[in-house]
C-alpha cells in the first residue's frame, strides 16, 4: 500500500500537513527534533568515551592471575 506513494503523493502529504499545522508549528517542531537528535548523539559519544576509559583502565591494570591452589587444601578441609 505505501510502496507506491511517489513524489506526487509526498507533495500532497506535505501540503496537507502544512495546512493543518501551519508553518510556525512545523518549524518549531523541526527545531525540537533537531535538539533531540543532537542530545542523542552527545549521549552516544559520552557512552563510547566512558567505555573506552574503562577499557583503558582494565588494560593498564594488566593481566589478572588466578591464585595457585594450595596442595594441602584437602587436609585443611578436614581440620575445619
């Protein structure tokens, strides 16, 4: 159904929206949409920066080694 809209259909929709909402309302709405997109991009960039910072902290800490098992762990268990 919506696959065959084409250019004339899009122009008709744009004219109907313009008549219903008016030019001022549409421009303010587009301004709000632009602010929302900017805030979203800023949030994504902040998230990427935080992940990179945590990754660098982990890399600086080096490799974590598991503690070696004590050979007499079974004997210690009997003592408890």
